[in-house]
């Protein structure tokens, strides 16, 4: 899809009187998503620290660094695919796509539940080749309930 086609694609929708815009994943937003995944991984590893030895903790951090370097946390990578299928992962990914850090997980999931078909159609218009790998807003939002 050409840049002009993306600019012309209907990417905005309204919900409860507020306008939202589903953004094209620019390098900035892809980087933001990858940093989000990496931050979550580091936080989850840090949560293990009281339960493991210092050597195990250092090894876990080294494993993360190797995984980051190998691209496992990149957009479209192994971790991205698994995490975006969870309610929390879907909410985080949609928040990046909307480029709105003020939205809570619950607000994003409620938005997806109310406007899932619209969000899915916009996502498909932006990324027609990713139809089979696109997150399902209705399923992800429903899994939270």
C-alpha cells in the first residue's frame, strides 16, 4: 500500500464522544511497542528476584538480553505473537496503535468490545496482508470479562 493510500484510508472512529485514530505503525510506534514488550519482560523477571538466587537472576537478565538481541521481542516476533493474544497484550498493542498512553487496559478493552468490528476493519485497511495474524478485538476484549 502506498503512503498516499494510507493517508487516504479511513483511520478514525468515535466512541462516547471522543475521536480515536488508529495509526500506521511507524518506526517510532514499532520501537515503542518493542520497548513495551521489553519493559514487561524485565518487570516480570524482577518480580522473580526474591524467589531465586542472585546467580539465577543474573542469568535470567542475560537470557533477556540475548532474546532482545535475537529479535524475539520485535514487532512480529515470537513474543509479540504470543503476548498480543492475551487481554493485557492486546490492550497494550491497541494502546500503541492508537498512540494514546492515557488509556487504561480496561478502557482499551471496553473500546475494543464496543468498536471491535470498526477497529478490525481499520486494521485490515492499514495491513491487508496481516489478516490472519491481526488480533481479534472481540475475542481479546471478551477474554477480560
